[in-house]
C-alpha cells in the first residue's frame, strides 16, 4: 500500500541534500587541484600525482554539483510549501537544510575560485618559497 505524500519520510530530500554537499566539496577540490593544491603539497614535501585527472574534470563536477543543489532546493521548497497547506505533513529536516546551505557556500566558492581565490593564494604560496 502506497502512503500518501504527507506521510512519506524526507529520505529523497536528505539524499539529494547530501549529494549536493558531496558534489560541491568535490567541485571545490577539483578547482584547487589545478594549481594551488599541487604547489602547496610540493612546498610541504608531498606529491599528489593523480591531481591532474581531478583538475581536468572540474567543469563537469561543478555543473553536476549545481544541478544537484538546484534539485535539493527544489525538493526542500516543495516540501515547505506542501507543509504550509497540510498540518499532517512532515517538515524538511534541519540536517537536509544545513547540507543545502553548506553545498550552496561550496558551490559559490568553486565558482569564484579561479578568478578571485586562486590568484590570491598563489601569490601567498610564491612568497613562501
């Protein structure tokens, strides 16, 4: 027997929120993998040879993170709107909302990484050599 929409758990929202957060973190990591991460690791005496593969996928990772983030916010807002109309509705979890906020911050960070953050960090790393 299929339960009505108002009695279903928030599992889809949580899954999409977690996916958006992981995707956003991967996007930021991929942008850092281009220049900043290898330079910082080499200054510390470490090598991270596989970083070039990750850096080559940064555009796609960012697009996928944005799509997951938009889907997460859409599900979150849809559930909020539905719960305003129905008293028996289960409100979205605070954890899912927190993951969406964190993912939004990380996606914004990945979008401004190359034009703003990377040059600033590279100057600081070059001065430390």
